[in-house]
C-alpha cells in the first residue's frame, strides 16, 4: 500500500480502515481531525482476513511500519502520531490492528449493526491510539523528502504473538515488582515484544525505586537497537527521567548520528542538553530540528522560549518571527508578543492583540504585555467584562498606577496571590503607613501565584520605599539593588529607589558622589526638570518629586496621569542593565559575539566605567585575564571609585598566582570605593586560603555565605578551607549535593580531577576541579565554566545551611 504525506504540514492523525471495500465517508467533524484515510492492505492488495494468522500478522507489521514512518517524517513534537483504527464489520480485527506493542492496548471500534454510515463525530466513531516506532514492515510511503520504502520482517506464528501479548499484559497488571519481572522473563522473542518488555521492565524498576537497574536496562535497549532512532529517542527520554543525564546524552548524540535528518532525535538531544544547562548546545540542536522541518512550529517555539528564559528577548523575537514565516501558530504569536513587550517594540501592541485573536484564553498575559509597554487603555479594554482572580489582580494594578487607591483595594484579589500583598503594601506606603507595608510585601515575595505585573522587582522596589520611610536606608538600598539586578530589563523605579536610599543614608547637608544619582536624575528631567548637584537633602527632595507623578506605578514602564489618562513615559535603557543582559547572552550567543557586544557598549558609553567592568567581568569568567585587566584599568582611570574594577583587577592577579599583589589591590580598592561586599570577600577569602591563612579565609567566606547563601563558589571554597583544617565532611556534603543539583558540572569536574571512585579525597579533588573549570567566575547568579573550548553553565541555590554543614551554632 502507499500513502502520500502532505508536504505543507505535519501528519499527526491517520484513519486506518480495516475492512473490505472503500474507506468510509468521513463526516465533517472527523475530516477536520484526520490528515489521511487509507485502507489496510497486504502486499498482494488483499484485505487481511482476520481468520488467517499470517494475514493478521502482516497487517500488524504494516500498522507498525506506518507508525514509524509517520513519527520520523510527519511528527510535530517528538511524541508519536495518533492512529485511529476503524474495524468495519469486525471490531476484533481493528483491535488487533490498533494494538501498540509497547504500551496501552488500543481497541478498535465499528458502527453498530444497523446504525448506518460511520458517525461524523470522531469521539463517537473512532478509537484513538498512540503508536510507537517498531521494526519496519512491508510498506511504501511517499514523503515530502522522497519515497520511503520499509521492508518487513519474518512472519511469526499468531500463537507466539498471543503468548507475548499476554505476558506483557500480565506484567502491566502485576501488583508487585517480582511478579512483573517474572512475567516479563516469560515474554517470548517475537518481533518487537522483547524491546517493549525491556522498556516495561525499566518502568517497573523505576517505580520500585531501583533507578540504577532501570538505567542499566535502558542502556542495554539502546545498545541492542543502536540503529533504530525511535527506540533510541525513547531510551534517551526515560534515562533523562531517571536523571541519568550523561547516559541520556550519549544515547541522544548517537541517535542524531544514526539519522541526522530525524527532527525528533535533535529535539530529544536538546532536552538533555538543556537539563545539563548546556544552553548553546541545546539551542544548536533545536536549530538543527528547525532547519530539517522549518514549517514545524515546535522547534521554533522551544527556541523562543529558551531565549526568553535567558532574557535574550531579541533572539526570542527572531525565532518567533522565523517560525511565523511558515504560517500562524498561536504559541508563536504569543511568544512574539511577549518578546516584543520586553523590548518595547513598536509593533508590541498589534502583536499582543494578534496573540489574543489566536488564543482567547491568553487574555491575562496579553493584558500584562499591553500594560508593560504602557498601552493602559488597550489593557483595560482586554480586561473589560472579565472576572476572576487574574482579572481582579490586573485591574488592581491599573487602578494603583492611576493613583485610585480605593478602587485598587476594592478588587477581590485572593490573599494568597503576590498581587494582594503588593497592593496592600503599596497602598500602605502611599498613605504613610510603611510599618504596615513590610509584612504583606515580604509575604508576597514568597507567594507562588500572581499576575504578570506582580514581578519580584516591583515588590522589592516597594519594600525599599517602605524601609527608607522607616529610616533603614541600608536595607532600602539592598532591596533596590536586588530589584535592579533581578528583573528582565531595566527598572527605572528600582534605580530611583536605590538613588534615594543612598541619599537618605547621608546627612542632609553633605554632598553625595553624583555618580550614585546622576544617571536616574537625567532620566527624570522630562518629569521634574534638571537636578543640580547640591546637598544630599536637596537632591533627594528633587528626585522624590518624581514619585507622586508615577502614582502607584513602580514597574519597569513609567506611566504618568495626563488629562485623566495614563500615558507612557519613555526612558532609555541604562548601561548597567545592558551590561548585565550582555553577560546573560552567553547562554544564547557564541562567546565571541558576546565579547563584541560588550565592546559595542563600551564604545556607546565612552564615559561610563560600568560598561568596562561588565566587559572585564565577562572576560574574567572566560579566563582571558590580560584583556580583562585592561578593561578594569580603563574603568579605574575613568572613575577611581569603581568598586568592581578593583575587585576584578585583584582577581586577575589571584588567578595568575599573585596572592600578595591581589590583596594589595583589594585593600586599595576598599579605600577608593569605600565598599566591601560579598563578592570581594569570596575572592579575598580564596586568596587567603591559597596562602594558607585559614582563619582569614574562614572569616571572609562565612560573611560571604551569610550575605549570599546561593553563591556556589563560596560553598566550594569554604568546604576546601574546612578540608585543609582537617574537617573532611563538608567537602563530601558539598560535592554530593553538587552531583545532584549540577550533574553536568560535577561530572566534568570528576573528569578534570582524574580521581577514581575509591579515592578517599575524591570529593575534595572534585571541588578543586570545580574552581579550576570556573576560571575567574565567582558570581552568585551566573555560574559559568569552561571545558576545552566549550562554555557551560551550572545553577545553584539555597540547598544547604552553612550552620549545619560547617558546625557553627
């Protein structure tokens, strides 16, 4: 039999007519859901006879071959296509044809006697099945890429097939593991049954908590079916579910070599690479899948999502638009709109409305995107007539922005939502009750539910204002700094809060270094006019005059009420944010492109020392010490009190082994910038450890961990200090936690350390290797490391408690 697959779209659903005569007339309801209709025929053109075991087996082989062909050539997501089997006069035949060897039994269906033609409702007329790849049968398929000829295997006796089927069913139904394994041992070697039995064995072992044995079974399946792409993909996915990432990656890489033209193999490989935080590798695999099937939306969707997650909205927009060039797809329309809103793109509003037209359920996200670019009236129209928690939350924000506090409080936002704490806290601040604002704002930062407008940087900005009003400028500055670095883009609200906190910490009659407030003052000129240098109290008062104009808006988009309407106040991006986003592009762009982007920022902001510190820090992460130090020297020459330039310059000497020189540079920097923060303490603690001064190292690293407990390098260094002091347990704890949390980095460190599994100091050696691979990176938020020429990433969080690991009470 022959089937021509459509070239303009993926084939996902096929109706098989397992009966004599022509296929049925499929009603309108079914036709919209079916890509192709064909009868099941044998090689000689006959309809299979259900009473003939040989005919039945031949039809089953054809069915499996069709599943494999559609999966390889018509598949959208890497999941299997759906085959619907209609049994005509004999439902038993349809049930046999619809049976998938590797999973759930799919029953066929037939119109009831006397019911007339096949019903047009697919749910009433058709049986659904999920087909997985199997050994090729006797089938010729015409694909958009050319003819695909699949040859069959030997015909087996139906009794053997029945026995194998019964054994698999018994294994699935077995209440205990041992009973299931015994049933699987009894599965005869018929066709693809042994492979399906192996997958089921792995599934039962995993469910019983025997992950190691399950992984061994899956690796054996991959070896036994090393030329079957779909078997390899399935083994890869199940190994990844077991968190055997390296084994999964080995299988996925092999699958892409077996059939480089199979998109599903590249998608599976991308999944593993993403799990290992090999961001660029994952992007490259997705790009390969997109090149193979450019009309398929799935690779473009994944590419755009990964770029957005890495805060590279420009690249996300490029991928979304590339996918949409082949046809509208609701997910791509939404991703295009989200990326455009982050970029304040000129087409952000029409694209958001286009996403809403394609998916009416996306109204909440669309309203958030519209508000985020200052299209407040359009956002209100989207919310008009809506009800429920999300509509209430978004409406509360818009009331708050307009300064209508009563209306904001009247919206029934659920108490467990971030938006509730934000509105309550913001209103308390605006009404002069800052003490009452702290608890709801802090609780909101921990809440899981919330609207797109209740982002952490907005909450932190409000809490900064509350703490400043309470006379706590140091804590206010801390919150504002976190808000500036934690968002997806530049937040002028957070920047303003930070400048006001710095000014509040000074005596009103003292002068504050204009560098701390001039950049935000320049952006406030359209609202309050020029802000001249002068006493801290005077400058602060001028900048505080911006706040009443903003109403209750502390988002990244400033809006001002004019003539009863909220209008967007456009602002240029800040160099700090651009520098940070440039660093984050390491996840999505080639290294040399990121370095060149930093060079562009330096040229664009020739008088900004911070443009050079971000460029230098990136070069430090890459281990390009001479180029990094040159950037730090340039920053110091522009502004002597540039904190990170001194930190980075000292770090360059530390990594070259110049411990005394590094300490002298840092001491000079502390005087010049009048600042000692957790990043400096990590580098300084490392220098003290390498010099053998364990007491000084412990003091600095303990403080660094207390300030930033999510900094991986501080944990590694503190554990190594403990090991040199004769306390080996912390290194074991940190190393084994690293193995679970960052399996990619841990395995690469093991390889770099060249230690055997029985080495008594294996964990200490692994942690030393982590420092070597990370080169100059001691960041608390972006952990990079280098293996050969490849830049890789790791992620760390609050997984351990310092008091428990290091025994301090």
